[in-house]
């Protein structure tokens, strides 16, 4: 009996060891190939050599743990590494070829600081509004079946496929000074949305909403409805079950949707430039500097925005990353 149990437990223990590995045998190619190629392109040979040496040491150390039939993984890793190289090269080139002193001087410019504050704060407001209205809609799309559901889901995705200059023009005809809503608001309440801070928020909200709604819907779909039924059978209302059971189980999906919405909002330019060119966001300021002074002058500003976005995005992603589940 003990021998049989040991034989049965052996595959399970082996499965646990495989799942517990930090990397698969060839996954390191996804990291080393892109950065080795990037540093070669930038003539940073000492960094390329360091990457190559690290890859050699890593490959030697992991040689014993390789398994049979992993040739496709190597091919897939190389292909994926080339794609990552395509993404990383422009970013690393911008970071390594911009003088830090120029970045500091640009950050101290009052116009730049104002544009950064407007961009980040408007993106945060747009994200909060997206969550307030997107979470309920995502829950309905995940839990309810109704006529026209496919139409609603298609409408939610429309801001993703519409060119953003068209989105800006469409928003302008609604919320502009002569728009169907903008004109009454201006005449009766003296509220102007175009060429104002709230016009920026509107544009960011329009392009970012799909990310919150879709992530919320996908997160709610992963929660078994029977868990909500159990909570309701124990005396909780449906709203109480939603906040006490569903939200705690899906908060990472909600946060991921909020992160993508925020990231999409700070990167928006087309619709913002049309409905609210003033006050300037960091993207409109970057565009204006590029038109007047050329790409060399705008390089420190682009690098500064990249550093800010990367720092916040990586931090929030680290919080939203799901914990590793060991089987």
C-alpha cells in the first residue's frame, strides 16, 4: 500500500515542482534576446555583453531542468522575443539617448508641470467615472441575458474602433458651444465643456470606458453565481452579496480595467485636441513643441512623460498582478 501511494504521489509531486519553477526552460529567451539586440543597436556593447553572459550562465544552470519536446517552446520564445524587441527598442532608445539634465530642466518648466497635472488629474477623474458606471454595466453583461445584449456589447466597444479624431468631432457636436447639450448648458447654467478641463475629462472618458466595462464583465464571469446565491440564502440582499462576495473576488480584474483606462486616458490626443485644445495636456503640449521646435526639442518632454507613465503603470500592475496559485 505504501509503495502504491508513493507511486501515485510521485506524478503529483513532479507536477508541483514543474509548476513551482520560476521560468520554463526557454522562457528566458523572451527577456535576453530583445535586450541583447536593443543594446547592440544602441552601440551599448558592454550591456549587450552583460546580457549575453547572463544568458549563458542561466542556460547552463537550467540545463538539467530541461524536458523533452521543448523545441516548439524555443521557436515560440524566439518569435515572442522579436516582438518584444520591436516594442522595447523605441522606448530604450528614448531613455538612453536623452540627457538627464535636459529631462530635469524640462520637468521644472511651469508649462510642463501644469500640463502634467492636468493630464494625470483628468485621467484619474475619467477613470473614477468609468468605474462608477462601468462596473454596474459589466455586472449586467456578465449576469443577465436580455434582448439586444450583443448590440450593447458592440456599442461599448465602438470607442476602441472609431478613429479618435472622429470621436473628438462627434463629442464637439454634442458638448461644444453650439452642441445639442453644450449650447443649453452654456446659455442656462454658464457651463462650458469645450476648451475646458472638463472637456478633456469627457474625451478621456469616451476612449477609456470600454476597458473598464470589458474587464469588469470578464471578471464577473469568472465568479460562480452560486456563491452569490449562497450569500443571499444566508440573508444577504443581492446588493449585499455583490459588495461582500463578488467585488472581493474580482477586485484585481476591476483594478486591471482601471489601470488600462487610466493609461489610455493619459495617452489620448486626437479627441482631446479637437474638443479641448486648451488647457493643454502633456500630449497637446508635446505636439505643439514638435510643430514649432522639431523632434529634438521635444525629446526630453517625451522621455519625462514616458518615465512618469512607466513608474505609475508598473506600480499599479504589480498591485493588480494575481498571486501565483500552486496546484
